């Protein structure tokens, strides 16, 4: 569906401003993905002194819902744009972190679909925050395009279309999953009957594995630690809060380790989970009916996980109205087949 319809209805400029201020005592660190290097939304050992602020710069960019990401001297952000023929486009911009100087920018045509909500208030725009892995930038567009660019030059290495190649179901307000990456793979939410999550090779975009099916959400995958049974050791797994359930996944194989179905299905879930401690996962959203703290327990050795190796239990829930006026408290313990 062409984006011209939105351009014609837009009566006011949509823009944003990046304002950067450096603090003399701040600990410099990279912020390579949504939520930070470990996706826990925190900066370790940072000491800020506002009175020492210096070298501030400001630049205007077009609108969008993506956040900036940083590696070394480079800062990358996604924003709205238009192609020469007036159709919707996705602009990916790289700036010098310390001066704001434009280093490169690329503009790509962006798809949208009749099933998506597009209006003056909700235009075709990047909702997903890019991710930097090594010297590559991975970015996902409103209509499900995923691109890999060179961090130094902006040259494109590869691109895939989630809808065309994996029959992904377009999300109402745009594909919003911010890719989770390490050196070996890119994990991104797909949604639909073929895959809930995909693992792609960052070198060429080829599929490593896919898992699950069902509705995607506006959240992004995170990594959490789970205690080994009868041991002080821990293991890691990916967690994704999908449209109707939260799942734990072995990032090496794509095997689903556990599933937690939400109390209410078919609703909007936008909150990326947070691992608050080993085996403790905080989730929230309309389908969750507020917020819930899940306990993820590994009960069998890894070699026996194909049977029932992990249990997800809802330890406690204080359900605070999410986009509604009701407030209530609840507690429950639920074991699920894994």
C-alpha cells in the first residue's frame, strides 16, 4: 500500500530533535541496541555532574519512534522520509557522536498494508530501534523490511522482507521489534503461521533457525539467566513477550523451553520484559492485565529438557489498569507445559 495517502493528509511537519550533552565525569560507553548493551536499560558506574556539561550539539531529524544507538564515535537513528515519487520511505542516518556531523544516510522505500493503522497520528514510520553488531547496523522498518548496513559507509550488505519471505502478519502500528544481536546471529520477531522468532546470520541474512507461531507484539527479545538445578551455576536463554504468550528460547537451537499464556488473549502488549534477577522476569501489558512477576525455574538437566525442563510460575501479580480505569490485585501460581 503506497504511503502517498498519508503524505497528502499530513497537515503539520513531523520532526524530532537530537540533543546531546556530555558530562565531564560521565563514564563513556556504547549503547548498541534498544535498552543498552545488555538490554537491561541501565548504565553501569555512570557518574553525572550536570554543572560540567560541555560540547553540546543539536540537530533536527524527521519523526519516528526509534531510539538512537551508539558505538564508538558513531550514532545511528532511524526516521521517516519520502522517496522521490512521494511514497513512504525509511531513512537511516549515522552521525558523529561528538560533533553531530552527518557521516552517511540511506533512504529506502517502506511498505505498509491495509490492515495497519495509518493516519496523521500514526504515520508510516520506524518503530523499531536499530541494533549495532560489530561493524554492522541492523534495522527493521514499519512494513517488515530488515536491512543490514555497513556502520562505516552505510552500504547495504543484505535485506529481507518478513512478509514476503516468512508470511509475517503485519502489526497494526508497524513492526516494532528491535533486533537482538550477538556476533553470530540476529534475533527478530516475525509473527504469523511460519515463525514467531527468527535467527538470521548477520553476515548474509540467511536463516539459522525459526521457532513458534502466532501473533507478534511491539516488544523486543531480551536475554536472561536461569539457575541450574542443585547448583550455583546459571544458563542463559532468550525471552520474548509475544502477542498472546511469553516464551523462553534456546538461542543456539531455537528450541522453545517454556511458554506462559496470558490471562487475556488478542490484546495489545507493548512492554519489553525485564529480567530483574536470576530466574525472575517482569512482564506487563493489556493481555497480562497489568504486570506479573514470573519465576523461571530449570528443574531438569539440559539433556532432559525435551521433556519438561523448565517451569514458569506467576509468583505475584499486582494488576494495575493498562489503558483502562480499573485497578485490582491478584496472586496465583501456575505451572505450564513446556
